[in-house]
């Protein structure tokens, strides 16, 4: 729990912290709860449904039925080991995701013990006093104690998109969002007792639809599983015809099926994504959906919001243009003339307890420039911010009349004041002059209404008198230029999308190093274009100004339609639709609204723009390492499958060299190797690889797949060569020992050569991976156990090797792998990267 500086105008005591435990015991947590099975039964059910577990179970039962108790116990032990490893990986992933949920859990500001405190929304209880402002998602049902310019979007409850005005004593509902204004509420219902809970809806949960990479992996695994199933049937039938041994034929078929099913691939995917998201969260980059890392590595276009992303979101009034006197005042150089009323009317049109940075700047300037300003009268009516472009109006009561003050987009203010064409052109030129310096410009208008006249239905209908303009400056962040350059260096195109004037946007773009910023367009120019026309220009345009939610959404969809992997940053309510539509929505977590954070896939906790580049590189690292793991799995499965099937199909002397025991032993080595070792590999991401692959129908390009298959076939050639040679002159046990050791050596060497598909082992040996020595050590222990411990040798049906034979296994394994190192060295010498990769390595 974190105490915050009080901003509450009315003193509310709130609940006492001492009473909270009792209330939570009575009402429970503020979460949507559904009946669900325990974690362990769900986990065990998932394990039992795994193809590999079912194959082991069948093999285990067959061994016991045949009286082979030792082999049956071995299979039983393997099943228990698989459950243990799976449980460890599941727990590790779940811990990472649980930590991630803590980072992404929404917070609420409450008053307890007469102090403002920030707590997780799930800790709210009935009776809590909660402070809410624009962009917040309402965390519980409640009644409004006080409201200021409050409108709420209740579409989640009613389906109605238009915001609803709420005043004191109004009822508000969990899951709805504050469109404008702020309020203080008293919680009346939480969790399942809210109106939303009774409807059976949960809020704030990110969608978990299957990503393209998941689809590609599932297709690859499905094809291999189908191959394993067909192989099982064919081998069973063929062996049954030859031997009439039903149990033996089934065991032989199971051996092939175990070798063919790469169950390590889905495990590697989930582990890489969950752990990658957790590691990123520790660096202040929160992924609400771990799968978004796939898109991070593939991002090709990043659409940057200006305010709060590139700029500080810290406004200051800089210049004031008084239309009545025609005078332009630079507040940095001279004080405001006493007769100028611009700041007075701008203050009247602002909230008295502002939450918007512009209004805070206006009130601060008013205090500084007119310390003896008149007392602000009572506000009797308000028209909230609305329209396109927007404006807002406040109405105040004087003894004999109403004073009306309005502020908003200068084009809107000029229009409602009915200026003549000549004056309008002059004012537009003035706006252009002020915005060219990077300033945000507001128009100010005032009106008077007799006490006996009714308020018009729309704010535009007052008899407005144009007062002038004021400009505010929101400076770029100190490191914005560096961050922009890093994004370009990562091979990503940048678009600037903002609601500001075109000249303001172009000034900021130029100052921060955004390229080709003269290629620009406005939201009003976008909307008349059909989809085809917009798609035709969207890649060329860089600066998008005067944008509103519908226009932002169209730009994002047009970029996606052009095949771009699109990222979008934002922090405001109006950024929500675009953040949700983009492949990667990135919200600023420090100053951003809650609705933006909930719509986004990624949240930058400290609003540091440079974290985006870091996230991209981390995404590429994870994607690249996942592909290495999958290629390793495919390569090592090929010799296992072919060594199990080709001798039998070819009628060799020893047609069956492996039993399920040998296959499961190899599987238990490969699983942890790919999901743990490769996940820890350092950054070696590509600038183009992920983007090209994202649009492909398969996981690998043709040249990548050919190299992967060739690696597996070379290991197969070496293994079968030894197999054929030794079966001519040695026993089955001796032949099996040579083949099994050769496969183990090949597996170890393949792990290290696949650390890079472009750099030789001379370079990759210097890569920092703290698991590398452990992989070598554990592999040597395995080799020692199966070759030196008599009980283990008998269990695996292995013989004894001389030093020369042992070195022969090592030599064949080395040659089967070393060709690829020579291949990489040759292409590196010719300055050709084997898989079309451009290597990015972090600077020290």
C-alpha cells in the first residue's frame, strides 16, 4: 500500500485500516470468481492427455504384461520423471505469470484513515471512498459523493457508446469508464455482487487468441504427430506380418511414435514466452499477454503518440494573443498587459481542481500573471468537452446575468464566433505562426446571457465573442531524440500520430529526429478516403496531425492491411481503440490513463521511450532463440526416427536397435536442453528475419528448413554408418552401445553449434550463458553412468567400449556436426550469412 499526496478538495475520513480485514472476510476480494477445478487436477489431466505420456503408459503396461518387470519399472520411472519435469516447468511459468499479474494489476486511490492511499483494486471493500479521474475504469459499483465535469461510458453495461453525464448521488457501475472529469465515490458492491458480476462478465482480462507463431508451431507439431501415428500403424503391421508377435510389434511401433512426436516444441514455446515476459517485467516493461513478444520481434512500423510519449506532458503557457488589442505577448519576455482578459476567461473555462495538464498550466499562469485576480463566481452549468474538433464551456452566475467562458480547438472557436472571412484568414495565419514553434494553441471565447433566458441545448449556440488565443509548450523528453534514433537503427519505420496542429507536430518531429516529417496529413483529410486510397498513401505519410480516435483507428488498420506489423503508443482515453487494434499496443504506465493501460499489450512503467527499443530487442532475442530451440529439436529427431525405422525397412541384421527406454532417455535430455539452455542464450536478433517470417505461412524459410534437415541427415549418416559397420562383426548390445553413444555426442555438439546459424563456435564460445557448463557436466555424467555403471548398462542393454571405440563414437559425432561450422566459416569469409541474418549484438 502506498500513500499519495492529497488532492481531494473535500475531506472524507474513509474507512479505518483496522476494519479492512474483517470487511474482506465478510465480502471477500473484489474479483470476479467462477467455480473451477483445483490447479493440481487440471495440471494432471493435461499431462495425462499428452501423446508422449499415453505412449509411455501403453509401453509400461505392455512390459508388465510380458513379464519384463525391470523395463516396466523403468517406464514407470520415466513417466514420473516426465510429470516432475512438466510440473517444474509449469510452476516456473506460473510463477512468472503470477509476478506479471502483480505488475499489471489495476490500482485505485482510496481514502483510509483520512489519508489518500493507492491499493490494488481487488483489495477494495464496500464503504471504501475512491478517487477517480478521466480514463479510469471504475473498479466497483458505487454512489457518487462528488463529481466534476463527469461523463461515463457505460457501453459495457448498456451497449450505448455515447457517454452519460453523472452528478452527485448517481449510481456508477464496475467496468464502465470515465470519459471526462473526475469524481469521488463510495463503494457499494464488489466482485460477484456488482451489476457486472451478476451478468457473469469479467473485466480487464487480456484476450488470449492463438497467435500466428502458435499456429505455425501447432501445424508443424501436428504434421510430425501425424507422421508418428502413421508410422506406428505401418511398423506394427509390417512387424506383425513378419513375426506374428503382437506385443513386440506394438512396442516397436511405440518406439517410432515416441521418436516422431516433438512434444518439446509446445513446452519450449510456452516457457520462452512466459519467462521472457517475466524477465522484461523486471526491467520495467510489462507484457499483459506473454504471446505479444512474438509480435515485438516482428514489429515493422511504430506509431508514436506525441503528448506523454515523445514530450514531457508538462505544459506551460508561453504566448497569448489578445484579439481585442491585436497584441501578441511572449510571457517568457514580458508580463501580460493588465487589460488582457484571455487568462481570466481561460481559467473560467477550466476545472477549478484540474486533472488535465493544460488546465493546470492555465491556472498556474493566471495565478502568476494576475495575482490580484477577481474572485471566481459560482459555476451553475457546464458543457463537457465534446465535438470534433473539441471545446468545452462553463457558465457562471453574476447578479444580473450569466458569464459564459469557452475554450477549445482554435478552428472550432473561430467558427462559433462567426468571424468574417478576412478576419478568419488572419486568425488562421496567427495560429500557423504560433504552432510553427511547436506550441499547442487554444482558442478562447466569452459570452453574456440574460438571467431570464434559458441555456441553449448546445454550447455552440451562445452569442460568442472571440477573445483570442493562448499557446502552451510541452517540451520533448530529454532523450527522445536518442530513442527515435535507436528505433530507426532497429529497422523500424516511425509514424507520429497526434491530435495537435500540423505545424506543432512537424516542429516536434523535426526536433526529435523523425525522418521525412514533411510527408503529412490531417484526420479530416483521412476520413473521406476509401480503404484502398488510404492503404496507398499510409506507408509514405509520416506525420498525422489533428487526429481523433476514428482516424487513428483507420491508419492502424490500413498499415495492418499493407502487411506491416504495427505498434502504437498512447496514454489517453482517445488512444484506446488504436492501442487495441495494433499488433502491439504500448501504453505509458506512469502518466497514462487506466483505460489506455488496459487496452495495451505492453506497459512501460516509467514512460521511458527508450524502453520500447529494449523491448523490441528482447522480443527478437526470444523469437530468435525459440527458433534455435525448434530447429535443434527437429534436427535431433531426424536421426532418432530414421535410426529406428530404416534398419527394419532395409532388412538389416539387427532391425530394432532401440526400445522405448532408449527413446525416452533421449527425450528427457532434449526437453530441458531446448527449453532451458536456448532460452538463456544472449541476444542475437535479426533486423529482418522476424518481420519476413511473420508474413510467411510456415515457421521457417526454405533455406532455414533445408539447413535444419541437412543437420539431422548428417547425424543420421554418421550414426547409421557405425550401425551398419558394427552389426557385421559385433553383437546387438555392442552395436547399440556405439549407436547410442554416437547419438549422445551428436546431441551435445548440436546444442552448441546451433547457438548461432551464422557465427562459428569460435565466436559463440564467448557468448555468456551460465547454463553452458552445466549442460556439459550433466551430459558427461549421463555418459559415465551408461558406460561405466553395470546396473545401468544392463538396464539399457549396452555393452562395454574400449577407449578407441569410445573415441570413434566421439569422432563420428564430431564430424557429423563439424561440417556446419566449416560451412558457416566459409560463408562468413565470403560475407554471406547462412540463414539470411543480419546479426545485432548489444554494445558493452
